[in-house]
C-alpha cells in the first residue's frame, strides 16, 4: 500500500507544481507585484511564501539545507526577504519580487528537489517521525499538528500538509488574485 501512496504523492506533487509553473509563465512582473488595495497581499507574497516554505519544509523533512541563501536573496531581490509565516498582512503588504526570472529559477530548483527526492523515496520512510509530540509552540497551532498521529508529524503528514495542501491553498489565492489583474484561473 505504501508504494501506492508514494506514487500518488509523486503525481499530485507534479500536478500542483505544474500549476505554479503555468501561472508564473502567464503572469508578468507587473501582475505579480500588483497592489490592489490595503489589506490585500500581492501575488508576489503568495508565490514567494509558498516556494520558500517548501524549501524550508524540505529541510525539516530530509535534513538537506534549503536552497535559499544570501546568493539567492541577492538575485531574487525580494522587497521583504522573509516568507512571512509569522507576520501580519500589514507587515507583508509591501512584498514584491525584484527579479522575476531569478525567482522562477529558484522555484524550479525547489520543485525539482522535492520531485527528485520523491522519485527515490523508500515507502517505509513515510512512517518516520519528523517532529515528535509534544510539539513546540510554533508547530502546536498548525494544521499539521491537527493532522499528526499520536507519535507526531510523520514524513507523510509533512509532505501532505507542508507541501501539497499548503501549495493548493496558496494556488487558490493566486487564482483569485489573477482575476484582480485581468487574468483567468488555472483550473476548471
């Protein structure tokens, strides 16, 4: 059964990543950085947040260092070099991407790392506990803590919650925001 789960994860991850690839190919820097009004985050926030969070989550799951470093920070030129997980809308309203092509390159690398890891994942590793109970405060209030079993957050939980479901959530935001800049959604 675990092989079926890994196969499903591989296919779902490719599908959700393809939505981001299609979205970024059909948006300009002006679309991504568009400021609608106070209280509405730009697409740049959702894009950088999800890719940078996947990069960070991948480290928690695999132990491999994130791709994001000072070199990428200098290349992508985020106006706020922070994924914003623990910040308010007011603190992140000015998030903008400086170099969109560099951002897309960073995104491709992050997605490829996840897919390459899944391609060689031993199904037995899905049971490995990534974060044991009791959870630290920054984890205790998360969706993944609600999903976790008695032992804690396992690899399967982490991949599902931190990458797949999180990516779907932010794609919904991006699809809605695309309408605000005159573009269409990504799926029917």
